[in-house]
C-alpha cells in the first residue's frame, strides 16, 4: 500500500522531510506527490519564512504597514 511505502521511506530516512525544520508545520504535505515526483512538495513559504517573520515583526514595531512604508521612505531620502 502507498501509505506503508511512504512510512518505510520515512523510517529509512531517505526523504528530506526527516531533517526538515518545518516538518510539523507543513504536515508533510502529500505522500503521493512525494512518490510521484521523488521530491517533497514543500510549501513555498519554507524558503522565505525568516524574511516573512522579520517583516511581520517590523510591521508590529512601527504600528502597521503604512507606518513601515513611511519609515522606509524616510530612510531612503
């Protein structure tokens, strides 16, 4: 069965998900796609999560998106 095949790959640590730092959050996505494409179907945010977190923090610190835009524009002038 497909589920058993995926679990076997996971137990043998032959898939990237075993060492992935966001594995619990992405929920492993679709094992069928992994077996078909031979690569994990990682969510796109995996590759820019640090930047997103920094941007979210900056927005919170200055009081919103508009305030952040003004702050950035002021530093560029």
